[in-house]
């Protein structure tokens, strides 16, 4: 554990867990130099992090996907079971769509590649704390490709054909989907469409059911990969 102390009063308290020392130190330094962030600690071991988790009231966890002691996915699931409010962004070198889909299905709030530009990474992390999702264009492409290669299961509510082309979506659901693809939170979508947060939640639930998806990130990738969303209604 490397504790970090700062004299400023930033708004986002972060922890970094990554077993690659050079990358971890680089991320810590990037956050320290970025207004609005405070790094509470960094760890090269997820098990070490769990030993100190009660001492660290963090709102944001930057988590390596592949570590030797315990997988990042297992850490993610455990964190979300303990504190669903904590934002967890996976930071990885993996471009395997299966890893990405597994992470977002487990509740990840973002998935950023380790070669993400520093300015882009900071912007993505700020968007996560604003209720949006952290997925840069490379991540969207990986996710979209993974979803295209999957065989979506048919359900009584929707057929595979309908899930493929979005033909069962209402106008409001399509509008909501477009705004999700732009990274908007429910609150921002409600403001944009002039409806309540509760109504947006209903639309999101309907979208997940009709398209046979599991998370907002999957919805965003679906939207980016289907031309139906570029049509005027």
C-alpha cells in the first residue's frame, strides 16, 4: 500500500489497484496533477486493498482487469456487493470483447484501455462520477464487435429478429437509447426529453428487456452498431 496525502480539497476520492508498478504510478501521478481528484492510496495487490478497504472512503476505484492474486472481475463483483455506490472503472490492456462484456455484466462503470490518452482518461473518469459511462471509442468498437458475435437468446417478450433491428422500440425508447449512447445519465436524459427520472428508468428497463442486454454500456454499444438509430423519426 502506498498512501498519498495532498493539501488540496478535491472532490473525487480515488484508489488505484494495479500490479504493474510503472503504469500504476503513472495513473496516480496523473490523478494527483488533475484538479478535482485525490488519490487515497494505491495497491499492487487486490487482497492488500481488501485488507485496507474499511480505512478508505473512496468514491472511485481504478482496477486492473488481470492480476495474479485475484482477478479484477472477482474484485469488481465483491466491491459491488459491498458498496454498489462506488464507481469501478476497469483499466486494462485487454482488447478481448469477452473480457469487456464480462466486466460490464458484472457492474463495471467503465472500461478503459491502458493506452488511453491521459486527457481522455481524466475526462472519462469525470463522466463516470457524473453518472455517465466510461467507454472510449476503442472500447465501444470492442463491445459492439463482441455483441455482434454473440447469439442473443429469444424470450417471450421479444424475438431475435426484433432484438437485432430494434423494430419493437417505441419512439421514446429510441430517443432514450440515443442519449444513453451519448453517455447521458438518467437525470440528464429526463431533462433532455422533459420527462421524470422514473419514466427514464422504465424506458431503460424496457430497452434492456427488448434488446436482450444487461447494462447501459451494452445499450450504448448496441446503439453505435445499429443504423436504426441514425434514422429520423
